[in-house]
């Protein structure tokens, strides 16, 4: 996670990477760049709290126990639970949560369509849990830059051109190789 001050907008800018999430009640923006990954943006407009996650893989189907937080968030099932638990701990109410979903692009044509699996997982998860999806920009072949303003719920999405696709593909492949070699272990509370 990278924190900087955006002088043009007069607020902190938090940049998250795959496997990370951030929750706030302050007037900040959260940014990320997505390829086949998904980011779920969530907020409780009454409590004034919201956040964003960034995950690369739908589920950890082989885990015998709950992984460590830092490792777990590479998987959608943990990334969603951790994001939701964090906003609830900050005073959000489950019944008021609003979601906006982004990413899942097919940017790596030589591989299986991980983005499609990520999209399917995300909507299955949100439907099963009874959450509302207010908006989305998913699928297609484009990487995206997403900027989320949790206090207002505003989102800016820019589809990136092919020049960015190779860089993002390389980054996703490197990340996937690193996480495949690293076992996940530890405790986490799922609800």
C-alpha cells in the first residue's frame, strides 16, 4: 500500500496492489490498476465508511486452515470477507452496504480466462450474501485504473490502452508465480 497526498484534489491517495485492501472514514481516495483482477468497492453511506480490495484469484480451494491476512487477500473469498469485516468494525451496518465492482479483463490471451472466473465468483458471493451491486465495469479485454472516493461513493474508471496491457500482464504473472510458491497459513475470522 502506498500513501501520498494529491495536491490537486486536496486529499490523501491510497494505492493498493493485488492482495491488499483499505478501509477509511476519512476524505480520501483509493486507487488501483486492474487486469484480470477484481476490485470491490464498498461503503455504508450512513456510517460514512468505505473501502476497496484488490484480488487476483477467485478462491483458495486447497486451504486446510485460514491463511494469514496478507497472504489470504490474494483470494476473493478472503478478500471479500476481510473487506466487509473491516467496514463493519468501523461502524458500518451490513444491511446498508453498497458495492461497485471493477476488473476481470481478459488481458492474458495465452492463459485461461481468470478474469471471467473472478467475475463469476464475485457476483455469486455478493448474491449469496444478499448485497446490492450499484454499478460495475467488468470483463472485456482492457486493463483499468480505478479511483474510488468512499465517502461519496464516486468512482472514476479509465480503460487503459494496449501499451499498459503487457506491463500489467507481466506484473500479474510475476505475482501469480510468487503466491503459488508461498503457502498460506494462519488465523482469520470468517462470518
